[in-house]
C-alpha cells in the first residue's frame, strides 16, 4: 500500500468476522510524507471501530510475528483526523528501526 497524495491507506477491520478493506484518510502533506516513509519500512496502518464506538488507530508490523508498534483509541468523530495526524507525527520511526535491527 502506498500513501496517495495526502491520503494514508488504512486497513479497516470490519466486524463481526474481521473482514477488511482499504480506506484512505486525508492528512496534511507533511504527515502523508512521514506516513509513506513508515509504509516504506514495511509497516501498515490499521483502523477498527470498537464495540464501544471508539476507534482504534494503529501502526503495525504485518508479519506473522509482528505487533502493534503505535496505537491510539479515539472517539469516532471529526477529531479522528487530528488523531491520525498525531499518531503519525508522534511515532518515533528511528527508535522503531533501531529496535527492529537489534540496536536497542
């Protein structure tokens, strides 16, 4: 998946059986550039509407032994775009790469 223009691709998990689809969330251009760098490192963005109506936003390693490397649980309202911006901006990609390479 690639970031398109100022849009970040998210894998959206759909209840009840976990089917998924790709959605795009529009962000500021600088955020999209960082998101593309994150994707280029092999990570993915996931989104899921939880049973309580909140939204889980994650950056995750899609490998079988992978894990969520960043997560925010936020309200399902217009402020979610700001939460996506924060998720990307606050993610320490350098620290992740160091840890993934066993340098941490």
